[in-house]
C-alpha cells in the first residue's frame, strides 16, 4: 500500500519533469500572455452568471422591472473589456497600467466609427481583446523606451503623451484591422470545428486538453476564450474542454471504487476530488492519475475524450507498479 507522501512525491516529480521539458521561450511567452487575462476571470465569471440569471428571468417573463438592472450589471464589464486588457498587458510588460488602458480604450471609443484607414471605415470594438492586448504591450515598450531617453525634468509630461500618441496611432491605424481579422477567424474556426466535427471534435479536444494542463500550455487558450466571449458573449470551446476534466474525475472515481481498500489512494482521491469538481485538474493529475494509472496512459486519454464527445466518462488502467495480473480499474 502506497503512502500518501510517496504518491505526492511521485506526482511532484512528474509535474516538475513535464514543466522542465516545456520551460522554453514559447512557454514563458504563453505564461506572460495568460497573466494578462487571468486577473479578468473573476469578473468574467460574475458577469456571466448574472447574464445567465437575467436571461432566464427574461425568457420566463419574471420580474421585468429587475431584468434591465441585471442587464447593466452583466454588460458593464464586458463593454470595457478592452480597457482592462490593455491595462493588464501594459502592467505585465513593464509599463504603466493606466497608459495601456488609455490605448485599449481607443478600440471601444465611439469616435472610431469616424476613422477611415486604408479605405476601410473602422468600427468600435474592432479587434477586440486581441487588439487591446497588442496595443497595451506596444504602449509598454514605447513607454520604457521614452523613459530611457527623456530627461527626468520633463518625463512626467513627455513620456505619457508620446506613449499614447505613438501606441494609440499604431493601434488605430494597424492593430485594430489586423486583430479584427484574427478575431473573426478564431470565432469562425471554433464554430466550424464544433458544427462540422461533431463528436469526433469533442473526442480530440477532450483527450488533448489535460496533457496541455500538465505542461501549463492550457493557459494559452485563455485569450481564445476571452476573444470568443467578447465576440459572441460565450465561448463554445470551454464546455467541450471541461469534459476532459469530467473524464479525469471519472477515472479517479473508478480507481476509488475498484481499490477502495487501499487507504492511501482513497485519502488522496478524497482530498483532490473536490478541486476536480471545481475545474482544477492538477491535484488529480499529479496525485492520482499519473502515479496510479501510468504516465501518458491511453486509457485515461480515451476516458477524457469519451466524456467530451458523449458526455459520459469511462476510463480504465492499471496502477503503476502493479503486475499485469493485478485487477484493473473498472471499464
């Protein structure tokens, strides 16, 4: 019988190994980009839940005097999402957050409709969060450069003015158009994939999601989710990817049922399972699935894929270190 500490130690070593293999420039860039959007998640959750409640009340025709109030509460943050993204982007890349917000605010300004660039009339919100992110990052680099070359006596006036002028002009003239094309492409691709891929698309996405979690690369999906929310009000990918976590929970429950006499395994699962139900998969991955089912187990991946494609989660596998004749987890 394995001791919980040995399970935790093995899970930690597997996690460290996976992280070290992916700790290159690409992963550092992904983590830096994801850090822009992670602080926005609580507000996205809150406004999303309020919008859902408001939608239910509106469809049922209940308390019509309250629904406009809830509508304002849910839409206020989303209407200024580009501003907050610009602020976080500038902060993450070493600039002043408010200057990044000033550049990001250009994207949602009503006066954008009066601007024509290369024969194209811009629209407020064009480019969305991707344009705001690029503008905020650009503002941080411009500001850092200006602080190096500007005398301190005039820095307070010159640096912010030049930063907003240069970064804002480039955002308005180039980044909004480019980011607009990219944003539309992301939305179209996600909608097409799920509309035409059906269960197979869910099978592939669900099976690949938790391996991304193992290396932290799932954080790179946050800008995609945020772009879809900004465009349509929801993200079609998140429910499908969440079923990967459901398959993970199914695999761990199968281990619990099949090896319930193993006290150390039961204690580990019991401690990690609540986090799994809340969408945090790392405790189950590194504490249960990898140490017990085996590294990169195809059974666990198939279970996650099946959950994503059909809504049910089944998984099988042999705990690591057991002989082939040992009882297998339930299929």
